C-alpha cells in the first residue's frame, strides 16, 4: 500500500539533483564524524598521559570497540538504505515500518552481543597479545561493552534521521556526545582519579545524553517526516530480510576492520613490541580524522543511491557515484599534504608527558607514510557505499574483505617481513593493499551501474505502456 504525503525540504533535496544532495548531506556528516573523531582523539590524548601501556590498551580495545559501533552502524545502514529506497518509491508507510523494524533489531542484537563480548573479552585480548596491558584493556572494555545497547541504539537513531535527509539534527545529537565527552574525559580520568575507567564512563554518559535528545525529537516532539509511532509497526519478514541484507554485511565489514587491526597489531608486536602498537594507534587516529570527509561523502552516497535505486533513476545513480569519487579525491589530496607537512607537530600532541615523549619521532614517521592511505581509499569507499545504498550489502562486504582482510594484511606482511622493510613496511603495505582493493571495487560498481541502466530503461517503458 502506498501513501502519498507532502514532501518537506529534506525529501525534495534527496530526490532531486544528486550532486547537490551529496554536498548537502556530506558536509553535516563530516562535521558529525569530525566531532566523533575529536572525542576519540581526546580519549587517546588524555589516556596517553597515563603512559604507553594505557595508550596501547586503547589500541587493543579499539578493534573490539569498532565491532561494537559497527553493530549500530550496520543496522543503521540497513535501515538507511531501505528507508531511502521506500522514499524513492513514494511508499511512506513502509518507510515508517522499516524504521521501526530497525529499532526492534537493535534491541535483539544488543542483548546477544553484550553477553558474547563480556564473556569472550579475556581470551580475545590474550590472543591479540595484550600482555602487560591487559588489565588496562579490561578496565576500559568491561564498561564499554557492558553498555552495548547505548551505542547500537544511537547508531540506528542517527541513521533514521539521515535516511530522510535530516542531517542537521543527526549532527546536533552527535555534537552533544562529542562535546560532553571531551569535557568529561579529564574530569573522570584525572580529577576524579578514575584512570582509564574514567575515559570509558565519560563515553557512556555522553552517548546516553545523545540518545535522550534524539528520542525526544522522535517520540515526544514528533516532527520527523517519518512517523515512528508503535501503531505503525507491522511485522514483515521481507522488511527484516531487506534490512539485514545490508545490516549483516555492513556489520561484518566493521568486524573485518577489527580483524585487520588485530592482525596489524600482532605484526607490530612481533616486529617491535607493544610500543609499536601505541605508535600505530596514535597515528591511525590522525588518519581516521582525515578519513572523515570520505565517510561523510560515502554516507551521502548511501542515501542518494538508495533513493535513485528505489525510483529506478539511472542517471542519478551514475552521477552520484562519479561525483562522490571526484569530490573525495580532491579533498584527500589536500588532507594528505597537510598530514605530511605537519607530521612532527601532530605527533607532539601524543607526547606531552615524560611517559610518552619518546614516541614522538616514531609517530611522526608513521603519520608521514600513512597519509597516503587517505589518497588510496576514495574510489573504493564510494563504490562500497553505493552498493549498500542499493541494497547489495554482500557486494560491499566482498570489496571490503578483499581490500582490508586480504590485500592490506598480505602486503603489510610481505613488505615488513619478506622484503625486510620493518615497521615502515607494515604502514606501506596497508596503503598499497587499500588502493588495489578499492580499484577492484570501483570497476565492479561501474559494471553494476551499467547493468542498472537497462533495468531502469525497461521499468520506465513498462510504466509508460501502462499509462
């Protein structure tokens, strides 16, 4: 059953010019990701003051935390894709229902994975080679994983706002989390003398406040384009399946990133001990900061591609994909240059105490090499996000599997241990593997879009004939 509804400014934007939509959607998302990354970096900077072991512990927990966040983002990506496709098809009743199904899924998934993570954390950290840092990692990890639902639910609610083009409030909610976390970190870690556990509690409290803000807009103020009242929930297996077809591969992608980090950390420990993990952790936080524009543009592509696919609009899908890649490369060139030029100055942010001062030269070297990662990823990430938007989550997963878990780890191992390049070889291998895998994804995406042209043309012809 279709429901016609007056379209607001956000809906008009995501169904109109794809270039304009990508620009309008990506900038607030970049701001959101910048804020998230700022409080992640703030965590690292404040924890670095506790010494190299504490910073390395964050490095061991980060891959597991990526899985945690990935659960919410994966379900959110599934909801975003499906809601956008229903909006493109002007089926607003099903768009409402898709949002409600995503919320139900988040509750179920959170309960399952909270139990799994809490019971398996010790053996996982031992396998990762946490060694002397394991108690720090446990102090931080038990708190974070014990409140898994907060992060999963937050990711889903944010995705619902993005799916209807409401980036302003999605950004505000994330800003609340980031700013509050940055304020609370030093208070909990040092003033209250809670150490690394203080960093975890600051994150929990900040994210909870963000959820309360978004819940107010959705269920009390009730001024979304979508209507997520419980009365609109009608269980449908197809909606569950369609959401999970993107959610599961998207979540697995985050697990792949975590597995990559675990494998890279293991290589670093073998090559140079746990201090190398601390160096890599600090350096990758800066790389991830520069990845924000790519993620912002990619998230915009997901929504735009979903709407275009639902409307069978070939031109918007093609233009959106190509424009996002050009925009991504333009931004990445600027950011990569900044990282190389200011690598030494950036490194000092992680070496402000006597316990961490010796890390500065190594961090600067790592940042200089890993800056090329930002240049290697735009074509791959935009192609993956396009596939998620059209509901082909498995395709995106295959690209990520090839790029990250296979090519990045293999080339890192070859360059470090076979070619004898040492730590710089690991950094260079990660960059080179990323570029190769992204190129495969780009070619695949172009082939898919070309095939979609015929489908869209046949669909348009059928509609004309019916009239």
